C-alpha cells in the first residue's frame, strides 16, 4: 500500500511541476520565464526542448532577487547543458553567444530531439 501511495504522489508531483512550468513560461514577467527554464533544467524534462530553442538569443535580464542578472539566453543554455549532459565549447554568460546556441541546437538535431 505504501508503494502505491508513493507512486501516486510522485506522479502528482511531476504533473504539478509541469503545470507550474507551463504557467511560468506563459508569464509576461522575465523572472518567471527564467525560473521556468531553471525548473526545466533541474527536472531534465525533455518535453520542453522546443521552448528552450525558441528565440534562444533572448538577452532580457531579470532583476528578480532569485535570478538577478541572469538573462533568458543564459537560463536556456544552462538548462540545455543540464538536459544534454554536455558542456558547451565556451563559458555561458548573460550575453548571447551564437557559438553556444548553435552547439546545442546541432547536438539536439544529432540526437533527433528537434528537426
């Protein structure tokens, strides 16, 4: 009985995480978007890859204390690093860098995660 309860709890928790991520992605507040990308990276949920490669060079930066100074681009690239398990060819900073973006896009294509 305990095992069944734990399985149900884990499934509900995962569903709630996905709902929260979608809610944050749909927000017009940059801090919420960055938090969504952070949660995607932490959960390693590959179903959100399209959101990570959509407008990958978004340079907006948040002043939210939790993610202060982090750009949308940076949050997306860090999430991609966590999802793929492959470090980028250069250090990820807040400034968009097409070398890093193309690196992950090509890697995702090779792994057939995007077209």
